[in-house]
């Protein structure tokens, strides 16, 4: 089961750093509702100390197959959005472009395991309410199973271990 997509925008910020290996840093700074129908990146601020771009038209759907990841997210001290982005050239300008946004802890972990850059932003109360409701409906934890522990309280297992210890090189 998949829900209707939540259409959002991500504001990415570029700030200069005093570092010879990395002269600037890109980070997502805000998740906003769909601002306009236009989905092309839009420069909001172009200042030498603070450049911001809006990336509109990103769809985020909730999927029942990711319900465990949503549960882990809402159980965290600070539930959040996970934003995967890459540096790309857009109209001759290098920008940090959000490629994927999710609320699933597991999906974000898979992206990071694949070498992608993933940053977080806190999720709003409205989104958490929607995510919690979806998780209540679709997350069913696997039942815990009892594992039979080997018995070393006597019997044939102890005799076998004792014989093995008495033999040279344990064989």
C-alpha cells in the first residue's frame, strides 16, 4: 500500500568555509510545502556568504513496505526528513540537488550504505501525526522467537567436550 504523495520543496544553502580542501559547504536548511507549480530550481538568495536554492516538486510517498523504517524514525528522539542530494551542474552552475527525500530510517540507511550523501531536517508535528497514523496501520513487528539454548548441564554433550579437551590439539 502506498499513500498519495506529499509534494514538498527543499531549500539548499551554500556557505563559504575557511578550508583549503573544501571552500564551501552545502546543506539542506528547510523543507517547505509545494511553493508553486514550477519545479525548476530557483535561486532565492545569491550572496557571497549565503546562497540559497529552492528545489520544488519533490514527491514523498509512504509505503507499507517501509513501515519499520517509519517506526524507527518516529521512535527516535528527533524524528526527521532524510534528504539525499548530489552536486550537479544546472544551467552552468554547480548546485547541491536533492534527489530523494524520505521519512524511512531504513531507506536512508540503504542510501548511505550505497555511498550517497544524506542529511536530515526535523519533521513537523503535522507530518509526524500523518506518519504515526500510517505506521500504526501498517507496522506489525515480527514476533519474538525463543531460541533453544544448548544445554551444558551434563549428559552426553559434557562427556563429548571432556573427551575433546583430553585429546591432543583438540581433535
